[in-house]
C-alpha cells in the first residue's frame, strides 16, 4: 500500500468555488478554504458546534439510559448489533467509545477486524463477521463491518467487480436472517463533508498522539472522494431495506452526531425505566434514513 500511496502523493489539488485549491497534508498550516468550511461543508445545516456544556449534559443523560438498557437485556437475553460505517475520519471510533463508556465491557464489545487472513479470504465472505455476533444479553458494535465490500474494497481494488455486485445482492438477505433471529440490528452511516475530512486528516498528521491513525489508505482516499461517493450511494441504494434500513447521521459536528446515534438506539428498544423526555426527539436536520440525507 505504501507504493500505492506514493503514486497518488500527499498533495491534493481540487476545484473549490471555481478555483483549483491545493492541500498539502504535510504543511502544518491548514489552508483557509478548508478551515472556513469545516463545519458547513457538504450542506451541514449548522454553522456552530453544539455547546459543550449542553452536549455533556445530554450525553450523560443518554449514557444513564444506556446503562438501564443493558440491565434490561441482561434480564431478557435480547441481543444488539450496531454497525458503524462512514468515510475515514467520520467519527466511528469516538462514537462507539461514548456508546460503550459506562456499559459492562464483558457484555458490550467493540469489533474492529484487521484485514482478512489467508484462511479468511477463502471463507464465505460473511463468515468472519458472524464469528463475532452476540450471544444472549450481548451488545456488539462493529467499527466497520461486512460493508467494507460495499465501499473500501471496490474503490481500492481489493475485490473484483463481480464480488462487489454479488455482495450488494447478498447483504439484504444476510441481514434478513439477523433480524428474523430476533437481534436488534442498527446500521449507521456517519456522513461528513470533504473539508471536514481534510481537517481531521490534517489534525491526525500533526498530532503527537494521533499521527498513527493516518494511514496510507487515508492518503489515497483523499484523492478518491468522488469514487467513494459513488460506491456509497450504490451501496445504500442496494441495501437500504425495510427490515434493515440505513440511519444516516450528519457528523460534521461530532457532538450533535453522537447524541443522535445514542438517541436512535434508545428510542428503538423499549426497556424498564426508559425516559423519553430525557432521551428527547431526533433532529431531522441531522438524522434520517437512506439517500435522502446525503447531499455530497
């Protein structure tokens, strides 16, 4: 992959407002055209982030409700799978962290699988994911999932066009089995604008704590924004079903996005002690279903 990244380079040139703009991820100074549009890129409906104190208060209330939900499924034996997908730097890991922060980790696991081994490449495609499915009273959050084959793999050339097409036909049937098994199943697409992604990549590159999070695939991905957009739209069009819909959350502001993800899960599952006044109403400008929520 290093040679692949070197082929594309670490400098991006793209048209912005009728002009060609240059983005050098190694330059410590973030360009104004990126910084000025970090929050509003991709049609994001707010021009200010959620107030930190209001966010912390709402997050705490929702996390308390999540603890009650986990207690409920501990008694009922119910199972939960939440799939988190989105472009690189969309905010998947941080959202899963807040989701699991106060839950018993023995029964609330995060799954982030590495690239498949030689043995796994010879298996049925979905098999290695099924190995991590929940037993009774478990909550599983997938930080990327089988939907690698819907986005990353076809864009990066890690699967054949035939494998990609077969996946788009198979996934709805596979997810029908999950739902029919009685598992509470959620699919989240965390959506961000282009300048938002570039700012987050830039932050990683120049952070002494997070620079390891910037991968060669991220560098290549900067040049393949439109390819990822086409793959995402095709994926959601093919796999957004009544039994397993895509919940799209606009994530330029991580605070608002995290609140909406937790709120969505808590609203979908009845449990003893659920307080809908505390959970609150969804913000339709931030969360919705399917392609209609995608502007970029």
